[in-house]
C-alpha cells in the first residue's frame, strides 16, 4: 500500500443537492408558533414583537443567501434591481414556500419602493392572533429574510410588512441602489 492514504470526504466537499427538500407543513407550523411564543415572552408591544421576528428572519436570510445563489444561479449574483426582485418573487419564494409570490408591484409615486404581495403567507396561516394584538403580522419574519437577502446581495433596503391585499411586503431601497441601476442601464 502506498504512503498516501485516502482521506474521507467531509460534507463541505460534497456537491450541493438539487433535490426537493420539503418540510411537513404541520411540523413547520408547530415550530414557527413556538418561535412566535418565544419572542412574545420577551417583548411588551406588538411592534417590538414584529421587530424581534424580523431580526430572527434576518438571521435566516443571511444564511440562505449564498446557498440560493449557488443552487439557483451557479454563483452568479444579480446586478440589476428588477432581476433581483424577480428572483425574490420567483426562485427565492418557491424555495421557501413552494410557489411564486402572488404579486410584485412598484409604487406609483416613489421609484425606490416596491411591494411583494402575498394573499395568505404560510407564516400567518396557522397563527391565531389574540384580540389585544390584532395588528400583529407574523410575516415580519419573512420580511426580515427578504431584507437580509437584499442587503447581502448589495441591494440595501428596509423591508416592512403591512396588512393590505393580504400581506404586503414594502421594500424601500436606498437611493444608491436606484442610482446604480440607472448607471447599469445607461439611463
């Protein structure tokens, strides 16, 4: 036997699978409701709870960004704003929720503001909101994920969640993103 011994391959050396990894919806609902209860026990107001959920979502989004671009794009990052938004509405949403987001719209009065509209987000589907927390929208968790992905992909933005046409994720980009996009387009 030669002096070179065969090394065992680690998980990091193995290629990423393109297989369909699906999570049982009931399991997800139970886990997410526990996350909401955990956050709720550490805050005093609905806005604080939504901020806490958004922070947790940002943590998830930071970890998802690279894996999504490796699997879906072959290491290619988007440089155009509209292409990035279409990636979020399509591939990204499909990876997380099994379908495209319902709608993508741009605000009529502000070129920095876009809306992703989801009639019934999965994160709200199994959450019953008490009357004293009537304005709570647990999709703040998803807003945090979107914000982290956009910021990590060099499209700095603030993403907030609102009750409008179901749930609307309002994405407000920094002015530098719009200026860069105009430069890339040659406008």
